[in-house]
C-alpha cells in the first residue's frame, strides 16, 4: 500500500528523531540509494526495538506471527504438496482403486470406499488445494505488507523521547 505524503512525512520525522539522523531527501536518495537504505534500515531496527512489548503492541505481534507463519509455510510448500499427493495415492492404492498392473484404475472400487477413507481423501485433497493454490508468494507478500503497515502505524502510539528535538525534513 502507498503511504500518503503527510503521513510519510510524520513517520520520517518521528523515526529520524528516534535514530538521531535526518532521513535522506529525494535527491540524496537518488544520488546514493545504498546510504538511504542504511538510514531506512536503521530506523526500522530502532522501531522494532521500541515495539517489543506484547501487551502494548499485541496487534503488531499478531501480524508478525502471521507473516512468519505464512513465510514458513511457503518454505514447506513442496513438501506439503508431495505429502498430500502421496496420501491420496497411497489411500487409493491400499483400497485397490489404483494398481501397478492392468487395469490401473478400478472405478467400481470407488463406490466401496468407507466413510473414513472418504474423509482421508477429502482432507488430503483440501490440503493439496491449499498448498497448490492458496499459499503463494503473493499471500506471503500481503502478510508482509500488513505487518509493515502495522509496524509503521506504531509511530502513532509511541511518544517521542523528551530529550529529542523535533527535526524538520529538508527537501
């Protein structure tokens, strides 16, 4: 999501007070993007350190957990798909619906499957769909942006240190 210029300026002002350094102007950022990234990275490290209290920043913690959970699931996507396919295949093989010799597929046996077998097949099929279609890089990216938004919104909750001077950003 794009942050409006007024809010961005407020965040920049607050974060520059926190790290004791002005944020780069557009011209400075264009001239030396790596140095600008160091300032932004430092400010985010500082902000994360200020928001460690789970009672005060419970929503932020929940978004962090959600992002980490989805990121870790994405890392397990191939294993999840393999397990779901292997489960479906082994259930059908054990029930005699599929076999290694002719005929490879016995449609009549599908009608004889018991309730628990159908439950196992349905669950494995739902999990296969989850792994294959729902869990994508885009899903993880969406969670990351929600976490990032929530982290930046914590600037509104935190109070500036009384010893810090209010900095004005120069363009």
